[in-house]
C-alpha cells in the first residue's frame, strides 16, 4: 500500500490501540458482573474473523495490491474490538485469584504480550515469505483462534469476589463509578497512563523506520513484496522492534517484583518513566551506530514493558477496600480514558515527523514521559493525602447485598487457593 500516507498507515495501528482500550469501560463492568464467558467468546470470534478476513485484503501480497479500507476494517476495527475482550479480562482475573501477590500475578500475565510480540511478527514474516500473504495470514489466524479459545475456556472468575449485578444498560451509573472520579489520585493516574501509551507507542510504531533512516539496517525482503532499500548495515530493521518486545519481558517481571517487595506500582511507574524520558531524549536523536541503536531498543523495551505492565496493578493499589468489587469497573474506566491518547499520540508523532523529521518522534516521546513522571509523583502524593483523611475525598460506606462478601473475607484469596 505504497500509495497510503504515513498518517493513514499510523491510523490502522492507532485504531487498533484505541479499540483495544476504549470499550474496556463496558468490559470491566461486565467482569464485575461475572460475564467472563460472554467476553471471552466474543473476543475469540472477533480475533479469528479479523485475522482470517485480513487474508482477503490482497490477492498475493504483491506491491500495491492491498486494499487500505479492508485492512483497516479487519486489522484495525475487528481485531481491536476482539483484543479489548481479553485485555481487561486477563489482568482482572489473576488479580482476583491472587490478592496477596497481585502485582506478581499481573506482571507474569503481562509477559504474554512480550512473548507474543516476538513470536507473532516472526511467524507472520516466515509464513508470508514461504506461503504468500493470503495463505500465511490464514495459517496465523488459526493459531490466534487456538490460543484465544484456550484463554476463553480457562478464564474462570474467582467465586469469592462479590458479584455485582448489572443495572439498567442505558444508565450511565451502570458503567461509570462516580466515586472513582472523585478520587484525585485515581484521576491523575489515568491521565498519566494515557500519556504513557501515547508516548511509548509513538516510538514502537516508528522504530523500524527510524533504524532504516539512520542507516542501522535494511528493510526485510519479502518475495514479491516491497523489496529491500539500501542501508549501511546488513542488520534487518525488524530486529530492532523484536529486541524491544523481547526485553519488555524483563521489564514486566522486574517491575512486578519491585512493586511487590520494594515499593508500590506508582513509585515504580514514576522511576521508569523518568528513565524512559532520558533514553528517548538522548538515544533517539543522537545514536550513531548499531550498538547505540540496539542499546536504546533494549533499555527502552525494558522500561516500556514495566510501564505497560503496571497500570492494572496501579488501580488495584489505588482502589479503596470498600470498592474492591468495583475493581473491574475502575480498571475499565482507566483504559477507556487512556484510549483517546493512545489514538492521537502516534498520529501527533507522525505529524511531527513529517514536519520536523524523525528526531521529533523521540523528542515527543521524551516530553510525554517527563510529564508522566510528574503526574505519577502527584498521584502518589494525592493517594497519601487520601489515606490520611479519606472522608475529605471519598465516601467509604460499603454496600453489601445479600449473598455478597466483604473485602475482609477475600484477603486470603479464592476458595482452595493458597496465595
């Protein structure tokens, strides 16, 4: 699709990110009502159909054969909606099953994104190179169907967590918990996470092009596809993104350990955002060789893994004891708030790149990460103030319906589980 502009191509990924996050306000509330299997089945169906139908976007994957609108519909719209069904679903489940080790559990779960970020791109390139675009994508869609079906079957909710019945579907209070909006620490935290997503994905979407522009590598050659473009190095630009995805696993696990044993998720978030800001400011514009580029991708990948793994844990830390049964709703509201900036962040970066050059993407990311450092610190300060005088910030009355359990009855985890 060489006729498509950078803004149009960025819109596909940005749409997927937006839809991955925005419907979470509904998904989170459905999880609190234990509608896990509805979400799981919808996610399985949408992801499979999205990737399977993508194979019809191009006859043989040859240059300029792709249909931009169809690619956006399948890879952006359908896949994005399918992913949102599993996004809040996964972290919500493990945090409820392992309340004492919730940060570790969420961190381990999030490593799946890092593993998938390595395996799926490699599998896609191998399958397309050897079987052509249509057949390769269909094979990949069957793998997606298999893995999501396993997640659907095994996604059993914790029975010890109170089930909250859904109210009227058209009532805003069914989906939005006003008490969350009254919490200053939570509101600031949501804004900070939004900036994290807008800044991080700006680099992730442009890192392979950055490597090629800087002469660190050449584009992967797919038979009958776009072909190679000359560069100063034989290193494939694809591997820079793979390095970021691979090292993110380390960051995801390390941040969970630090949040559990040394500090809390927001303190870890503050530190990683500051380091990410410095790395973007100095490495992105000033890297001059492959070693520096690989170092940047490794460091930024680890820091990015930490930043992307912590948001759900951060909400679990901020939410008050009397609102634990609202955890899915608070988490879903956060992701919906984040979605807008996840959509516009990469588009802003693309516009800045077009106007000022590739270095502008790094400066944009560095600026957003520096801003989030201040916001996370402010959220942490507000949390401490709320803990000192909760009556000044929140209503702490707990409503327990017949058959529900109080937060104190859940401290040991779900029945039959030692955590």
